[in-house]
C-alpha cells in the first residue's frame, strides 16, 4: 500500500500521481515491474508477481505528482510548439532559415504546406520572404523555447530527488523472502495475464511470460545463423538506431555501407553477403529532433512500409514515441494509425512478414527534460500504442518494462546490457525455439 501526502504533510484525497514500482534483487540479477493501482483517494496499491526464489526488495518511485501532471497536460495543449524545428531554404546565393512545426502560431506570415500527400501527416514552415517553398533543403531541430505559461512556483513541482523521480521510503521493511513453490500450488504463469507483466529478469537475462521463450544469442555465429537470408528494416528514432549499432558492432563479417550519411540521421545499411543478410536503418519523419536531415531522406514510416515487398525473409521493426512527447496525444494517435494501415496492407499482401514494435521506455529527468519529454508522456504513449495495434499479427519488445525492471538507471538510450536483452527478444521472434 502506498499513501501520498502533500508538501505540508497532509494526506492527499485524490489520485492521479504517477508512480512506478519494481521488485528486484541485485544479488540474483532479478527484477520485475510492479502494477500500480490508483484508488483515486490518495492511496495506491503496487502488485508484484513472485517469479524467483530468494531475496527481493520492493522499490516504489514517484515520477510526478498529480499537480505536476496538470502542468504537463496544460503545456501540451497551450504550447505544443515549445520544441522548435527549422528548415533551411536555399536558391543560388540566397539562403534563409525559417521556423517549422505542426502547430505554428499566427503571425500573418505566409506558410509553406509540407503535408505528406500519401499519409496526410501535417507539417508547415513559415515561408521565406525571398525564396519559394520548393527551395527547402533540410530539416533541423531547434532550441526548446522559454516556456511562457509556466506559472509562478510551478517549477517547484519538478524537483529531482524531491518530488520527481524520487524513491518513496518504506515505513517498514522493504525486503521480502520468496519461498519455494509448495507442492500442488498453481503455476505462477496462470495468473500472469491478470497482472499484465510481460516478463522479468533473472541472472541478468530477460525471461518473457505468456509468449515466446527468449533465447540467448551470445555469439556472432548464433546471430548470423538466425538472420541468415533475412532482410531487416529498422525505422524510428535514436533508440532503434541503437539496435542497428549493436548488430553492426556485434557482427564482424557484416559491412556497413555509410554513403556519406549524417552520423545520427542515416540512412544506414549493413550487408553480410556470405550469409545473405541485410540490415537497414532509417529515421522517421517529422517531428524528428535530429540535427540535420536532408529533405530527400525525410521519410514517413507508413510510406516506407508501403514500399516493402515483404515475405518470410523480411523483418520490419519500428518505434515511434520520444519525438512526439511535447505534442497533443492526437498527433501521436494519427501517426500510429497511418502506420497501422500500412502494416495491415503489408500483412495482407505478404502474411509471412514479421513486424516487431519497440515500445517507448523510461528516461532520466531534469526540469527541462520533464517539461518536454517526461515519462508521463511515454506512459500515455505506451497505452495508445498497445490499443492501436491490438489484434494485429505484430510482436512487441516491451522496452518500458525492460527498463523499469532492470537495476540500471533510466536512460532514453538504455545501456548495453538492456539493449542485448532487447536484441535477444527480437531474434527470438525471428527464430523461435521449436515448440515455443
């Protein structure tokens, strides 16, 4: 049971606080996410599945108070342009940079409409005074704007270690001892569906529940054997680019063909001709907060999927989330719906295609980061993502739980041990163990 009090020590009588919980044992390299239940009266329950024998410690973290969530909701409604974007326009010796966004404030300045003709995804830039809209050559991330609507003392709601990403101390012992299963006691797996836990760590290895058996791909030869003859397309942000970088570093026989692509942006391609293995990476379309994306490389995931032939030898992996945090959730829903339509068409024409989705994950928070990329946004996105793709023949890599259950600090770019476990889950979908 968890009770929340305000800063004056008075018990809160309403819910809405953002809490996350895990049960873990550093000694055993074990961890599992807890399910937090909001009773809407200032009290909460954290429910855990006991999945290993031995010691375990309960850890509960207050991510945000309900008052902080109210601020985040208002910012997304009133200042959806607080993360700025730009484009450079050039013709001959004349060049000009203008502000771009989905939501542009009315200034009387003409707009360039760059709405995608196929997906209908909206994007606009202020028109340069001396140049045509056709002279746009790139997409750039800008600076985070000074927030105009942060009211007096609201910054006090986002104090790291005080009321943001702070551990809640237990009033009694926080350790539990998990006893061996008694004879005749039901298997734990039978109740997993009720709690919604997708897996847990044990001895540093992720074990999935209620789905595939996660295999360990600890050598380049094991990965090569799994991906032999496969085409793997990775789409999304820098968190999915981590997967490309992991495979590129792990497979010594694969050659990366970086044809003058920008380091962060791509597109990237990795080829192992002997094993007939191809892996590609491409970033998703705007809003994308990358340094410099040429217009020719600014692609939407739905359009890319529409261009894939598909089949038993094809794996599509994508993630969309972090770059949508500062916008109203409707924009994220729209993007996922366009991707969903493309996935449905792909699976209709090539049902053997494997489609894998990486969910958003938790991250470290500062005041500035919280106001634009809070975990609260990612938690909402996770719910939306699962709802939109529910019922489709797609697989999930649960990055949210895999970062929550692990003992390492939260980071938008999870450390290598977590990435290794994510890759093992991906490869277990590609090459499931016989009988699983």
